[in-house]
C-alpha cells in the first residue's frame, strides 16, 4: 500500500491565469495538495479551500487559477513547475460558445450541442472533455459524456465504449467521472483497428441509445453530449471520425493541435457542422507504449480493487461451472474476400457471434469476460446489447469444467451469457 507523503512541504503562489503542473513518479508515493487561499481548479473541478487532495503514483495534474491562489504541496512531487502560458482561456471561451447553444436549445425545446473532441495521441482530448463537462455541470447542466476510446476505457474498462449522464463535477482524486452502472458496449479489443466493423456497429447503436436518452430527459437534451475519442486519426481512423460525426449527428468538432486534421474535417463534414481548432496544453506530455499499457492495466486494476491506500474496493473471487454459462467471441477471423461465400461481405464475419466450445486454459486464463445483458443468443441481440460488467478469469480447471473469476460483485454471476475479450489482466494482488 502507499506510503506516507513524507516531510517535504512547499508553498506555491500562483498569479492570475497561471497553473502549477506536477507529476507523481515514485512507486507508492502520495502527494497532498491543499489550497490555502484564493480560488483554483483541477481540470475544471473547483478545489475547496483548506481541503486535502491526494494523488498517487502515475498522477499528472495541473492546478489552474483564474484569480490567483496559494497552494501547499506535501510529499515527493516530480516535474513541479508553474506555467504562465495555458490554453485555458480558449477552453473557457469554447465552453461559453457551447453554453450559448444550450440556452437557445432550452428556448426552442431542441437538442443542445453534440460535441466531438478529436486529435492525435497525447494532446489532451480526455482532459479537454473533462474541463468542458465540468464547466457545464457547474452551471447546472446535465451533459452526457460518451467515451469511444477503447484503449483507455475511462467509463468502464479498456475494450469498451460507453456513455453516462454527468450530474456532478469529476472527482479530483478519482481522476475522472464515476458512476456505478454506466452504459457500456463491448468491443473486446484494445484498439478499434482490431475490429473496425464491430466498432462502427457499436458506435451506431450507442448513438441511437444516447439520442433516445436525450429525448426522455429535458435537462440532458438541452445540455448536449461531449464525445471523447482515441488518437486514431489517419486512414481508417479518419473514416471512423466521420462515421462518429454522422451517427451522433455531431454539431461541433473540437480539433486539438492538428491543423491538417482540422482542414480535412472542415472540408469533408457537412457545412452545418462547426469545426473548431484548439491548441494543446504544454503540460500534456507524450506517453510511451509501455506507459499506455500500464495505464490500461491500472484502469482494470482500479475496476476491481479501487485505489489502494486511497479508496480500496474489495472484489470477490469464486468458482463458476462452465456448463452453466455460454461463452461467445465476437468476430470470426478476417477471411480474404475471395474465400467468402458468394454475396457475403468481409464485414459480416467480423460481427459474427462465435461460440467458444471446449475452452482451454490458453483461451481463458487472465482474460476479461463481459457479462452481457442480452436475453437471446442471436448475433443481432448480443452485439447490440450493453454489458453489465466484467470478471477476470484467474484460474481454470479443465478436468472439473470450472473456472475461478475475480468479480466486483459476489457470485453467482447475474447473467449466463459471457463474452470473451482479447484483454488480459494479471491479478497480482
Ligand atoms: P490519449 O491519446 O492517450 O487518449 P489524450 O489526448 O486524451 O491522450 P490526456 O489523457 O487528456 O490526453 O492527457 C495526457 C496526460 O496529460 C494526462 O495524464 C493528463 O492528466 C495530463 N495533463 C493534461 N493536461 C495537463 C496540464 N495542463 N498539465 C499537466 N498535465 C496535464
Ligand atoms: Mn484520452
């Protein structure tokens, strides 16, 4: 578990429109931040004066102030510096423009802005979503947050896309928005490129459900939607962005950092879509492949164990009998077009439901399994139905036909239809 913050204490005074950036690099380190005076926010969530905020290993944060503040930092923080140049005023103005659209949506009983945030990897897409959602919520709005980044899976676990209604600002310490049962759809891969037809199908379905939810909730309707994406912007990634824009009926696209992408989208999207270029923050650093993998692992670990030392969860481990469950995989391997039966398109095999019969340890061990809400076993129903949650297979006894699973909830599993993902998690607790 995490150690004490140690004795190092530093006071930092920030002027108007400045931000303090810091990282927590050391293993088992906790850094505490207290705002002693003034006003400040972390990615759009206001800090409360004289309140302790704790950050664990891997945290990379910025404390921004519009009016100036005094901060006290305890513990071993790394790369600590004050930045005078930030894009925050531009992000605030963007929020102001969205708010104008929401007000006229209120007046006309129409849908508020549906906003798509795009950009290459590591430009601050997720952070920008968080900031503008927080600003909206602070004004009493109830926007829907849609996360299409399967690699990070901030709404559920990596390998899923999902949506949730945001009713309160993101928790500063939890590193984002939290909800007990978000709407989640299962892709089962770390990257959309591993199954593009399925990714696009799920996006269309999620868009349909989000539109329905907006119609049934007046406040959500005029508050609009903020859609986060992954940094996949070239070739098929670009096509997928245009598919998202179409499926969600996006009104505004915020393009972070890349002028090329901004130009292409301005040219290719219908003229009623407003495409806006925004600079990235100098505080957003590049993450290596291994850092990304670590972030994915820690997201899954958090799903089961919470935050050790800060907010631990206590998952359950139990055996389940394979004969009582049906396990499916979505998508047969891609087959060359020339080998397909006449009239069948390659895409169709990629969204096919394939039963996993006589699974071996190699197929199941350490994999995440999604528990589907689907009630019948037709392909249509299963791929278009959201999932209840995930378990991880920690042991497999082929002779007894039993597997042991790690689960956030006590057994037995609430549903019997399970979906096998490509995503592995080594339970090292
Ligand atoms: P990805 O392509 O992986 O989805 P992204 O474009 O969504 O990345 P973010 O996740 O928003 O980028 O930001 C990357 C990291 O930079 C995060 O750890 C975030 O907390 C941090 N970060 C964002 N803005 C700042 C800032 N102003 N100062 C310091 N760190 C920041
Ligand atoms: Mn992101």
